[in-house]
C-alpha cells in the first residue's frame, strides 16, 4: 500500500461553471482549477455534490474529470464516483484511474437506506478498481451513517483510506482516531473546520475556497499548525459564509459568492432553483463584507 496520500491538504470540491443556457463551460472550469492551485489549494474534487454531478450526462461527467486532469495533473484530482449502483460507481472509479487520478471519493449506497453488509460490499466493489478510496459520510443526505465503528471496519478490510466527515458531530474525530488511527480524517463541512483541525484532521474537502481560496487555505494551515490566533481571527471572519456549506442551498450560495468575487459561478441546473431574496441578500452581504476586509 502506497504512503502517497493525495487527499491530504486543501482539496476543493469544485463548483461547475455553467453558461446562461446551462451548458458546462469547460474552459472556465479548467482555468478555475488552475487558479485554485495557484492560490494555495492542493487539489480538486470534481463531480461531488457541489459540482452538481447528479444532473450531468455521462459524457459531461467524464469530460469534467479529464478537464481537471489536463489543467492541474491527475495526482491533484480526486473525483467523486458516487452512483446508485456499485457497478456504475466502480466504472467511474475506473474512468478516474484511466484519466490518471490519484484517488476517488465515494458515498455509501444512496438509493435506499443500506445496511452494514451492503455498505461493505459497495466499498469493496469500488476498491477493486485499484485506486485509493476516500469514504464520504453524509448521513444528512444519504440516510446512511458511516459511524466510527463501520469506518474502522471499512479501513481494516482495506476498502477505504480516509473519510470526508460531514455528520457535523466533531466528537466522532476522537472515536475514529481510537478505532482506526491510520484512517485519515478529512474535514467535510466548512463550518466545523477549526474544531476538526484541532482534532487532528489531515485534510479539508472544501467548498468556500471556490470563492476565497487564499484566505481559506491560510485558515486551514493556521488551524492545523497550531497558530490558533490567526485561525480564530480568520474563522470568525469567514464563518458567516462557511456555514452555508452545511445548508441545502450550498451550491447556489457558493456560486453567488464566486460571482461576487469575480469567479465563474453562474446558475445551477434544475431541480435547484435560485436563492430566495432574503437568502441572496444574506450571502451577498457576508461575501461583500469578507471582500471589503481584504479576504480573497
């Protein structure tokens, strides 16, 4: 098993730039990936929920991965390979491998409330594609909870190397470390970054660096190196935005912040609809305040 862990550091769950007629703007996406790396991010996670993978065609989903790899190199690209069926998820992992990616991120089965045996079989199948797998625990959306005991079993059987933890329960970090000390904990929700960084997280699969990468990466590095004065200052400044990452409207909110920061965000594909006026006003005000304070 290789010691290379490309999921460590700040990997941005990339939003996908769309044109006004809802086509994927691949040129803008390539430039965005390069810009993120130039501004301190370690890599990207295309085809996650922030990338609206559920409403992409197979051709679009394939090209998104290939575009990211061409822009910044495969070892910096960790695609989401979630699918309703294990065979399809494995095919996406194989596509990532063939494109030159260093790892993949995988949700548990999400077409139904899968039991532990189904979860184990799902991760075992996708791991057969040959790339390291990062589990994505999002019980809020999938209704399947990768609790620490189950994560320890998945890791012990060689199916996963890390976990993007999105439950919001920061106490789990310590239980995971006790049960599976070699399993890398990755911050999965922007608004618990400081808490999980202090708890020993090895990476952050991040949303808001799409709009403010330099400040977000400065926050992460300060939090993980013990510079808590800097981390606390930045966390307080950024938290009015970071908390949107844990809301249903996170894609629309982050894309709006991107637009305000001069990045290629654009609209979302249905069934996502625009923010309500009061939501848009809140995101706009928090973004403009951050930009006015010099955050970037």
